[in-house]
C-alpha cells in the first residue's frame, strides 16, 4: 500500500506469482457501476479465482473477477461476476493481442487498487509455470531458508 503515490491496494492476486511467470505488467482503468465502486471503497470481498483478461474486437475484457455486492445499494446491484471492460491504450491492446497469440501466454489481473480516486487494475502478461518449475522454486526457497537459519545460528562462518 503506497500511500505516498496516492495508491491504495484493495485486493491482490496471491496465487498469480505461484502459478505464473510474470513477464510484463500494465495499468488499466476498469468500467464499474456505482455500487461496485462503493463496495471496493468499503473493502468488501474481491476474489481473483479463475479471473482472466481476454481481448475481443480490439477491447480488453476482464472475466470472473468477483466483487461482493454493496450491501447498502439503493438500486439493484450488478452481477458480482459480470464481465467488465478494461481501459487500455490502443497500442497496448495491439501489443498484448500479438503476445497472447503466441503459445503459452495469458493475461491475468494481479491487483485492484485506487489511484487518485480512480479504480485501477494491474494486468500482467504471464506464462503458466509447469509443475517441475514450481517444485524447483520451492526447493530453492527451502535451501535459502536453511542457509539463512544456519548463518544465524553460527553453524556457517563467512
């Protein structure tokens, strides 16, 4: 949560770094209805489970992002899992469209946040990790943790 830059993170996709190699990130605006913005301001539940971005007809669309309905809404709240339009520059959309057509690349949302009063979504161009990649990453993390522990205990001297 970087308050100095005027950003306030509402939700973060925790599984993204475990399941994907993040190659590039983009900041996108998102088209929301009033009750959805109020729900985000109230820090109500946001779930990234199975959410992804697809480019259709030259526009970016966010699928399956769950935003809990605002409980004090006076109008009928929109569907929590509805498809939402992302606001990106045309050149960014064309670049992403070319990259996604390559085998193995996908677009995923990383986080939802407020920046200068506007709701933004950080979108990542990513490649799915294979099971052996994840196992190797866990093995490396365990080794580093063990080395730090041994250094701290004084078993290893530099």
